[in-house]
């Protein structure tokens, strides 16, 4: 099981798509002791992987101590970072503390485009320097890319670049319109483009010899089966089933792109929230509605629960409209005619 902790709202960049609308310090952030207690409770709940995310997690002064505590609890600490603050010294300290891998964002091979998306000139160069720092101390890393309309055609090139860099994985994130992402929702690729791109990046990963993991696009599980691509993953959307997030202020949610609160670690131990929250219990019924409920692939896909909630007035079991297969199935059911 995987938990992602958005350690801080602080960030040294100003990314156009940030789901947390990260910028400055929020005085509600968990203290070091509160964080240590939460981490212990996460381990007690049976989680195995803990993602330190943000904001930018390296802006927390206590990050090395918290990583070490997570490792001491038997968790596997990994990161979601923009990479710009990773020097060789930082990379060495992270590895010594027990960090197992760094997820570092590259949204374009064109430095100017990447920097514009990330809101700071020089971000691309600093990110690549951060990757080199990780490599220099033997700290594994993977590349993260957020897909929008202007970089759609270079995503497979980034997959190949990630392989050349020595990345262990290329995780491709599909835009969900929350946080600052709402302001660029018109830059999302359309449903048919999404379908084609998922097939393209799965094939690109196979051809390049690097694992590719589409995120916020659970339909990749169906598409992988349909095009004959083998993957080690067993399910698309994990929200509330084997995955959840904790905000910088301690609010627990099923995923980073969902707004439905499942609990507050300042008021209730994390392991109790994970076990008893009505939000999680509802998601675990997997009683999906519309095309998702009728789909033959619902067991391996599950539809994006964040998009379902966003576009269906908070209905976390609603239909995920961002699925060409689901739309065709709905049309077939409505007409009684097979849709190829």
C-alpha cells in the first residue's frame, strides 16, 4: 500500500498545473512531532511505501529526520520533487537517511517550455543538475511528466530521454483540473487523444526498455491488455483501496486530486482513519455508476475517481467521462447496437 504526504505547501517554483496551489508556507502544516506520530501510525496501518511530496518536500528543514523515521518504521521512503534543490550533498543526505528513490519532474525537452510551465527561468537546467546529483551518489530516480496539449507530441521522446538518463521509470500524469490546474483545464487533451497517447506511451516504454506508469489515467490497464503490453501493475485507480494522501495540514483524502475529506490526523490516528472513514468505505464498495459500473474492465481500471467526483458533483462512484471505451459502451447500451 502507498501513502503520499504533501509535506509542505511551500515551493520554490510556481507550476501552472499544481493541484495544491503551492507557494508559501501554511502555518497549519504538521510539526515535526506531529509528522513523526503520523508516520508511525501509517506504518501501523500496514502501508509499505511513503511518498514525500509537496509543494517541494526539500523545503522542510526536518525532511532528513522524517525520512529516517519513516525508514526506521519499515516504510520505503520515496519522493515527488521538482529536483531543483537536489545538490550532491542533499542527495547524499537523502540516501543516508533512507530515501529509496526520487521522482523528478521533466515536462518538456525544450528548456524554455519546461521553465514556462514551471514558472521559473532556469528550472529545467536545475532539474537536470538535480538528476545528475542523484546519479553521482547512486540514488535511484524516475522521471515525472504532466501531459497537456502543448507537450503531448513529445511525451514518448521524454520516455526515451528518461531511459538515456538512467531513470528507473517514467510516470506520466494526466491533468486533473484542481488547484491551479483549473486555470489551464482547456489545455487538457481530449478523450480520443488520451486513448491514443496511452497506447503510444505504453509501446514507447516497451521499445525503450523502461517501465512507464500512466497516472490519473486508469484506462491504461485496459489498453495494455488490448494492445498486448505486459505490465506489473494490477489496477489503475487505487484511491481509497491501497492508496491515499495526507495534506500538509494533516487532512486525509483518497487521492491528491480529490477534495472529499476522509479525516484529520490531528483529531484521529491515521490508522483509524484508514480503517473506518466513510469515504474510504464507500470507495471500497467499487459500486461504480454509469459506464464504469457496466464496464468489463472495472476490476482492473476503476475509472479515475477524482474526475468522476469533479464532473459529477462530488459523486466519488460516478462515471469517469474521460474514457473513450466507456463512452462507446454507453452509446452501445443506449442504442442497442454494437459499437466498435
